[in-house]
């Protein structure tokens, strides 16, 4: 019987049959912990495996991205606990200057299509963007994998999502993503894997794929797996330094449900404060004044995302009174943006450009919102209190950039 | 036989069990640097509208009842551990976020999934008796609902204490 991608990947990493609903043991190619959760992983290792080594130090990493550099003593302490442990165990640390761990794993070629990775990051399923299985986990789960090199999984059912239509010129992968989140809500894909099909998906670049896969979490899905196209395989091969193979579902794979997302005539999308899946057309809320704008995060912090924002603001100035910030996802992306003059465009427009990291999502790397403050963010979550005490809308880099210029929620077309 | 008997909290908004309670509502990210479990309970639900004083009122042996997709959001273990610290004996939800479910199961914290529950006449403070073997939820000796049977791995990990102890026996 044919298999979906998640079944194929799990099968390849297990001695057991990967049938949906069955609990099987799976080998994990890459095990990671962030500064968030990492100190507790170390604590668990010392509690449950005192004096013992990790299963395979060459497959184990720390990636600091949550609070970088630490702006509280507690985080500084936690990062230092991880560093000291890593030094003793000879585990590589991608430190506070490296950027978002999930992006680093892809960029460094540590994870490849068809592989498996876990980490203390609920958006580690971003790895679905290259056709790999990624799972965010808590600190006990991760400590267990550090030691065992494998763990149990319930093989998820897979939902097939057909994206119907071509992406209009004024929309980006983020608008497609928000449309999908709005269509599926938080229950359709709960606990399931997703596979996406359609011409628009086939032609999405890696940056767009990361955007889409990153919001599987907000749809309560285990992962959104995308079949790598030639360009993605090329990028993974270059990152790895050797050719990599692709992965595809079998033509006769079984899906537990079929959903169609219609993007014909799509308009720029935005999530209203409180719920990522409360998605409307930007034009329905374009009278809302904006106090701050954040462009970055694991969802939209890639070179291409930040360049797209820069193209909107080029030669213009942020509306006085609005605070705009840009946080590239990784150090490599930052360097490229700097060399290509993109950061200069953003700084000239009035944006604050910060060092790479998670930015607005975590613990205030570039500040937080105050009570009553309205923020447009390109991140993936706008739960109450997540990015401060204010109100956070979620939108594309283009919409966020346009809103910074106009001082109200706006599409890029309104700026031109 | 595994039985949970305790005083319930029905987590309600407009008389419906609240769906999509995320980990920031359960245990806000401003407390994430805390690694000592005995410091976690006091912050439980302090970012959930209407339940900010939950931790002050919760008592050992309480049971928390919530809606769909409980624990969606981040991967923080604290959002499980805080209930254990308070002495809440189990959480019952209509469904769970995937990471939350793993975190609870692996740490040996009992989470139960409600299959059906007759809430007419049921209110916070009532005492329920839940038997995970028969799958029944009882009030005053009457069956008012059912929970889904525990998976084998959840049963085994609960019996062992946590995933670390469980793995030793494999």
C-alpha cells in the first residue's frame, strides 16, 4: 500500500511498519535544544543519566535563539549552563550570534530531505519545508532523545491539501499561508500531518516553503510536509556540500481527509489579534492605526522576506511615531542582507535592525508591546500576551512594511 | 485499576469549555527561566482571562476540565509541570495540542481525553470519579460521561513513572 511522506520518513527510521495510529520507535538524525528549555534538558540529563554521555555527540546541538544575547540574568544563567555542559560533552553550540536554530539546521545542511530532527522549539516542524520530519518537544522528551537517539511516535494520519489557483502578483507565500490557516482553523489538522499539492506549491521557493511549514503548528498539525522541488534540493545540496536525494509521497498514498484551499483572486491576508486563524483581507482592517511593526521570526525572517519588505519601503520613511524593527533569522542571512545593501534601505527608512534571533516572539529581544499598543508582526503567533501587553496582527513582510510607512494597516499597493 | 477522584474545575467561557488554551495562557513565557518545579504552580493560568487567581484557589487533588486543543503553542514542559506542582491530579480535555500531549505522557503526568460528558447540572467544585480502565466518569455514583482508553505507551509510562524509567525496562 502506498505511503504518505511522513509514513515514508518514519518507516525509513524504524524497524516497525509506519501505519497511521500505530506507536513506533523512530531514530532521530538531529537532536537539539535551545536556550529555551536547554537548561532543563541539561538538568534532566544530570538527574536521570548522571555521569553518562549523550547517545551521539555528532548529532546533538545547542542552538541559542530565544533570548539573544541574554537580557535577563535568568536567561544568561541558563545559556551558561548549556555552554558548560556542551563543553564538557564536546557538543557543538550555535551561540547567541547564530540565529534561529531551525533555520540554522537547514542552512548548515545538518538536516536533509527525508531526515528526522527534534528540538525544544514548537516550530521545529519548519523542517517540513525541505521534506524532513521535525518535531518540537519539551525538555524531558529531548533529554530522553539526547540519551537514547530515538523515541516513540504515534504515526499521524495525513491530510491532503490542494491549493487551487495561482498566487496573485500582490500576494506572497505568507498570504497563502494565512489563507490556509484561516481555512483550516485549529481543529481540522489537529494531531495530523499535512501534505500540500498544486502548481503554486510546486513553484514556491524555500523561503516561501518555510513560511508555510512554520504555521503548521498554529493549525495544530504535527507537520506540513512539502515535496522538495529541484531548487530546494539544489539549496540543500549546496548546504550539505554533497548531492542530496528528494522525497515524494506514493501516488496511491492514503489520506484521511482532502481539503482545498482556493487562492484564486486572493487578496493580502492578516490575522486579527488573539488568534492566528482569525484571518481576514487586509483591506477590511486598513483603517486601524499602527504603533509598531516587527519584521522577522522563523516564519518570515529569511533573506527573501526581508528583501521584500525593503522593496516596499525603499526611498520612503516610516511614519513618525511608528517604531519599526527588523530581525534577520540567521547570521548568514544578515551578512547577505548587509552586503546587498538591503539593511541600508531599511535603516534609511527608519527601521531598527537587530542581530539575528527569534526577535519579537520570545522574551523581548527587540522590545515588547505595551498596553493598548497595536503591532503588525510577521511572526506566527499573536496569542494574548505573547509579544507584550498590546494587540498583535500577523501579516506578510510586504504588508508589515507598508503599514510602517502609512502608520496604519495597509497593503504594499497602497504605498506605491 | 486507576481511579482519579477529585474536585473539578470547569474552565468555561460563555458556559462552554474553553478551546485552544495555549501554553502562554497556562504558563506565561515571562516565567520560562524557572527550572525549579516547586516554583511553577503559583503561575498556573495567570494569563487566562477569568482564571488569573486559579493558582491561589486550586487545592491538591483537584481536576481541571477544558475544551479542544488544550496546550497548543510552545513546547514548554512547565505548562505540564505547573499542574503537578499544584497537586492537580489530572487534566481532562476534549483534545490536546500534539507537543503538550507528548510532554504530559513522557513526564508521567495523567492527561485524559473526554469522549463524552453530560455537563447539565455539573459545576466547578463538584466531585467526580474517573476510572481509566472502565473509561467512566461518575458523579455521585452515576455515569455522566466517558474518557478515551489510554494508549499502551501512556499506560506503561504512567506505571513506570516517566519515560526515563519506562525506557529502562525496554
